[in-house]
C-alpha cells in the first residue's frame, strides 16, 4: 500500500521536526510501498538519525497540501527515505512554504473583465511581506476589495515574472498602509518552478543561519 497517491511524485516538500523546526527542503523523488523518498536537486541533504520522527509538508499544484509524519529509515547526502507514514490534520497547511520577505513590486489592477490593453487598468506599488507557493501577503496604499484580481510582477533571478493574484482577505497594517492576503491564480509550471526554487534557496539560507547561531 502506498502512503500517499503517486500523483504527489515530484511535488516539493519541507522536512521538519515534530516541533516545526525546518530541517531541509526537497521533492518527493519516489513513492514506495510504506515509504517515500526525498531528494533535492539544488543542494545536499542533511544526515538525520535513523528512526528520527519527522514531519513532511507536501505541496502539489493540483492536489493541494498534504501533511505527513514518519520516521527516517535511510539518510544520505543525496536521498532520504521516510517510513511509517501517517497523515496529519489539514489545519496546519497555511504555515507551509511560507517566507517572511520584503520585496517591492508593481501590480496592475484589472477592472471587471477588462485587461491592461483596454486602457482601463490602474498600476500601483506594493511590498510582498509574506511569500508562499500558493500566494502572498502584500502591503500597499491602494484600497482593494475581496475578490479583486490583479497581475503582479516579481523580480526573481533578474527576471520579471508575472503572477495572477486574487485578494482573499484584508488585514489593516497601520494608518497609511493596507494589508491583503492574496492567492495565486492560473500560474504556469515555469512560474511555479522558479518560485519553488526561490523559496527553497531562501529556506536553505535560513537553515544555515539558524545552525550558525546555535553553534
């Protein structure tokens, strides 16, 4: 019996302790009977103790979030095998793949069904303060409504990448800035891959800095 659907193969994931300390990131490289394998094409993996309990936070564009716990069966620099897999509750999903950042960006608001070419859209500045694979939290002087859509340009790896977004919730920041939680809409595989790579690299930096502080 497979611990999760084969459709989760190649999905990005985080490996954490049971107290949510981030250990590493990677992708589901294989799904076996009773276990999953993790790899990371961007970096080497840490060596974890055999039988160490871990939490696996998995994200899939089509299937959504999945939280698993298991035990380390095999751990090398290239591969990690987790066994005794069990599912966890759905409520933890919003903390997955979430980065605290400060990235200035520009967005174009779409009015109704119109597009920027119609000359009816307005451009506004924003700052991304929270970034995940499924959306962003932004601050801006602009007033936005729940359900409004806009396209946002983020500079990743010296490339301007456009993301389609929709406002899901409003959270006031202070008297001069408004805060909005936004989800990504219909973004391409290339956009997703670049975003995933960016988040993995930033998480790796956080792990490294955390280890240096402890040592």
